[in-house]
C-alpha cells in the first residue's frame, strides 16, 4: 500500500503514534492558534511571494548541488554530491525555517521571539530573521555550547538579540530548551517560541518540515537536471532532524532511493556519551510530544553527548520515528573520531570546511561509498559550514 506522506501529520499532530500535543490545556489553545494562523497565512499569495523573494534575494537560494569529484576519486567508489546548505546566508539550513517563523510571528502580532540553540546556527539564523522583520529576539544557550561556539555567540550579540546563558543540568541543548520554554510560558499570548527543529508540540514538527522541504525540492530537481536520474542514496545528519527531513521529504515517494539518517555515536554506543536517539532510545514523551528518546527507567531524559553541539538532544522529530518504524529510512551512526576525520578530509580534498554536525553524514557517506561502484551516487545534505567549529577542532587536533 502506497503511503501519502503529504497527509501527515493528522489533525492532532501525529505521525502514526508519534508527535501530538502533550501539554497543558491552556498551552494547547496557544498552539492551536499558531496552527490556525500558519495554515491561514501559508495559503496567501502575499506570504508565499515574500518568502520566495527572501529565499532568492536574502538567503541566496537555490543553494548549489556540488559534485565532490576529488573526494569521490579518493574513495574509489560511489560519486558523492553535496547539497550546499552551508552557502546560505548565516551558514546553514536553519535560515529556511527561521524566516518562516519570524514572518509568522509578525503576522500574529507577537512582541518577542524566543528560542533555544545548541551549535548556535539556529540562534544566529533566528536573530538574523528577527532583525529583518523588526521583532525582539531572545536566545537561550547552554554555557558549554557558548564556550564551544564562540563565533556564533558573537554574531548573535552583533545582531542585537538577548543571549541568555543556561547554567543548569548539563549546560547544553536540552537544558537550553527547558530554559527558553519556561520564559515563553510567562506570556505565551505575546511571545512566540520559534522551535529550532522538527520537534516540540504540534504544529512545530509540521511547520519546520514544510519550511525546510525546499532543500529536497531543489536537490531533486537539480540532480535530475545534472545527472538525468535520481541519486541511489540520500543522506543527512540527525539530531532533532530538521535538515534531514528537509532533504528527505521530497524523496520519500521515490522507492528506489535509499534514505539514511546519521546519528551521533559520540564516544561510542557502548558508553553513555552519545546522542543516538533512534538507535538506542525508547518510546516516551519529551518537550510536549511523543518520540523515541534517551531516558532512564522513570522516563526522565538522560544526559546526552556529541562533539557536535547541534546534535546533542535526547529526543528526535516524530516523523523520523514514524519513518524508522515503517523502515522507509535507515538510521545509522558515526562517532566523534569518524566525524573529525571527515571534517579534515573534506576540508583538504575539496576546500569545504563542514559543520561538525554535517561531518557525521559525510563520514558515513565516505564509509558507504567505498562499498559501491563509481556509477552509483550518494547525495549528502551539507547542512552547515564549519566556521563555528574551526577553532575547537584546531585545538582538539593540535593544528
């Protein structure tokens, strides 16, 4: 039976058994207002035209599709292609949904946009979008990530957003989410919580997916134009899952295209220091929705870890959980060392410094390419550039 992926989620925000709104009634009313406003505004020519204009003239879309020839020759197997989201304004895929969310907040008359950030790319992109539309922006970020991602912290401050350091718990992404959400609950009527991935209560997994789906739409058309066929495999890193679902969505009906999501194995799946949610997690609720998550016996989120700050989240988007269960997408892992090796290799063979998040997908693509023939192809979503990670990697590797 063919599945209509466009029909998901259902009216309650579920992808199969995952998603929904596991939130207090008063907050559900706010989320339903956001859903109604989104469905109303997204149909208007004015919104579509403004967003399309910003994609072209502000973000710089379409982002290029690049054939990594030297890397492919070095590996001696499949041809690797990169969807260059790293070349977007602000340096990652995050700007795609941040523009949509900022425009929606303005349309709804909100006075402030709140968000969390891990690697800082969502924070920079949202601060940028809020500057553009003229709305106040407040970003919550864990202290460990602030120290690790200093260049993005500086950018956020230059862009005029209020940066709130989070010192609780692990001082990383999960705690930043908690902190930002608490601030949001102080005045949800006037504040807008711009979730940075395809997670959270409905309608955010749907909205962020829709705004990110431009990645896959472009990539599919570009690949067909350049190669005359579809790629054999498409691949992206998965933390919360926004860049991956952005690439995957357009290809889901293409049954001959193998789809792979790459999670962070950190210091090893046999250690507690990883964030491989779909690989090692179990079903439960986190941050207002049901998904696979890494949790203890009481259902509390575990501390998670990744060398890539944007991937260290104990939950994952509900649509990814559904795609795992139905076996449409394979979810695999790459560890810290594989990520670092790919980071350096891509930099030195193609002159492209990837984000550590994206380097997880590059690492697995390189491993897989060696087992394939030169006539086959792998398309990787290069979700962000590595400027933010360069000093951290250089220190770690003694460069």
